[in-house]
């Protein structure tokens, strides 16, 4: 993938609806990328575009590490271009175990003060993090 595709804010330039063939911002962006990147130009010309409404993503969480999450994209018909992404972990997997760890922090009770820690969440420090 070309560097301009990864620049902050690039995705925002595709709004309001990148599926609209008359979207001026999208047309300008494609033109800009096509002139600056041979790789982009080749891939764009191939028209190898698929809408992904579900699949699997690898995500790195700073505390619990690598996660493999299934996802589903839910398009909202009342608000064109708005999509909700729902992520889930398969039961009995390392990802599910990793996600249960922060959930357990929120469910514990601070025994010293007798207050529910959900009102004062304080997860333990990351390994190797300064105290």
C-alpha cells in the first residue's frame, strides 16, 4: 500500500459516502494517488474491490497483546454511509482469555474501601511500564 494511503486524515477525505461515484473528494484523492503511486495506479486499474461485511482482524492491544477478533459490519439504512462494527472473540481461545482480563478488573471490588472498582477503575500497570 502506498504511503499517502496511510497518512492521518486520508480516510476522512473519503466521506460522506465513498461508494458515490460522483464524490468529488474521492475523485480528487484517487487522481492524486494515481499520479504519485504506481502501485496504487495498478491496483486501482485492476478494480479488485470487495465490500467486506465480516471477517477476522488482528489487533494489538497495549496491555493484553495480540487479539484475533471476528467482525461484522452493520450498515445503518437510515443514515447513509454510517456503519457500526461489531467485534467478538471465539469462546475458549487465547483472545477470549485476554479480553476477560480487563473485564475482571472492572468486576472486582476494592476490599479496602468497600467501593465497587467500576466507579474507580485502576488496572494493574503494564509489564515493564514505569511505576
